[in-house]
């Protein structure tokens, strides 16, 4: 007789408990069914359907061009591949900044049409009204402070943020505002490790770092960077665990050679 063991899904409650117990949270981006299935089965805690899809899936220079419809397509694909992981979806640029009604409508569409578990937004005090309205409708929200890629033209560069005291103080204030509003967690991107430590220690909610040092409650990487699919992006904070670019190139070249030399298909590979 086979024993059916129920999968324990990761929830916002799980993530909160992990922070309390000092257990680090693992998070990775995914944009399609196949990779989501691999990551979920491997035991990843959180999958982020990032607006980085604009860069790594669509080839745009920034995250700005991706639309809400495209994010919904990617998120739906990811959800179909997950069983246990907590899935968060980025609200794309322009779908929440201008007014809170639009922000809520965008968040509701993502939740209804994809089956995802939460949304993520970039920014602090300036988007607080949108955050409160989305949370008021019962949609879990994750914040994102530090380097916020949707504001790249304002920053003018992808360098480390909040090195200066004024920006660091604003970040700390924004982090508390987001927690008080009801966000369940916070991504801290490319800020000094000591600032990330201060923020992580000052909050009850978990922080997830990317280029923010080892004191955050968890870490996130873009799958294309971590797996070595994309080879151009090599910041200091990136640890590459595989070189798919190299392996895939070799495999495809071997396939081409086998086709050209009539080595593929062989006798045993035909009907």
C-alpha cells in the first residue's frame, strides 16, 4: 500500500517562523514551467517571478518594457510547475506607481489569473498608499528597497545604493514603514552589508538580500546568472553554480556535427 505524504507548502507564516528560528530562506527566480518544476522539487523555499524576465527572457536592456499581461503569462507557467514553493510575482513598472486603484487592480489580476501567492513592489514611502490598498484587499505584499531596477533612469547606474547617510536613513525609515503597513518581507538589493544587517535586525519580517551581504534572513539570485546561462553579468555578489552556456554550446555543436556527418540518427534510433 502506498502512503500518500502531503506536501507542506511554504507560506508567509513559514517564512516568518524561519526568521524567528534563524533558518535562512532560499529564493530564486523562475519564468517558466520546466525550471519552476526543477527548483520546486529541489526544495527551494521561494520562487520569484521577477520582472527580470524583461532582461533574461525577452532581451530588453531594462525591466521597464515588460507588461502586466506578460508577467501573468510567466507567473501562470511557474505556478503550474510548483507544488511546495511560495511564489511571488513582481508588479511591473507602471502598473502600481501612479495611483493606488490601478495598483490594486494589477495585484488582483495577478492573483486571480495566475494562482500566485503574493506580489512584490519596489519603493518605500512614495508607494505606501498602493501597498496599503493592496494589503487591504488581502493580497500579501513583499517590499523591495535599495537598488530598485525599475528606477534605473533616476539612478543612472546599477552601482551600490545607500552608501551616503541620508539615503541609508531613508532606507531604514522606508523598511519600517513597509513593515508597519503589513508587508510580510522585504528584498534588499545592492546595499552595504552593515546597513542590511541593521535593517534585518530592526524588523520582525524577513529580509531577502541580493548583493546585500550575509546578514539578511535569506538570499535571492536570478536563475540565469546563478546557472551560468547568461555569461555577461558578473557582479561581485554573484556566485555561479553551473556553466550552462558552455555546456549547452558544446552539446549543440556535437548535435550539429552528428547531423552533418550522418551519424544521427543511427540504426537503433529509427523505426
